[in-house]
């Protein structure tokens, strides 16, 4: 799936770098600049980002702190909104993941891969 970003009249296509797996769980997003906080739902997960179904979305390019809670574990990272649709869907690219959080992410991806 290719997602288009508009940049001063030119289109750039961002393609997922890894397979995305359906993944429905709670996600918290915080805009790093305004500190606006959203409690939403993840829709998919990959090693490099996730999809979010939101009632209100942040614009593409917004830098965010993300926290995902699943099966008693918490994953936290810094990210950027890669795309946002008028329907509220957002694609988040992870930009900084600490080693402990990377272990949690890889564990979840492994469980999703095995299904």
C-alpha cells in the first residue's frame, strides 16, 4: 500500500519498509510541540511503524510520542505522522525506539507472524 504525502505541489510516495500485521489495541499519541494528547486505537503494526484509527488526527509531519499497550506490556517510542486521512486514519513511523522497547516490539511482531 502506498501512501502519498503532498509537499508543495509534488507527490512523494512512502512505502512500508516491513510487512504490516493487523493489530488492534490501545494507543496513546502526544504531539511533542503542543502536548495535545489522543487516546486512540492501533489498526496494524510493523517493525517501523503502525496504523492508527483516530477520531481526530494530527497533520502529516507532526512529531509524536507514542505508547502502545498490549497483553500487559507497554511499548513507547518517538515517531512522526507519515500520513493522515480525512477519515482520521494515520500512519505513524517510529523515529526513535529504545532497546527495551525494541525487544517488546519484536516479540509482538513474532507473535503476529506466528498466527
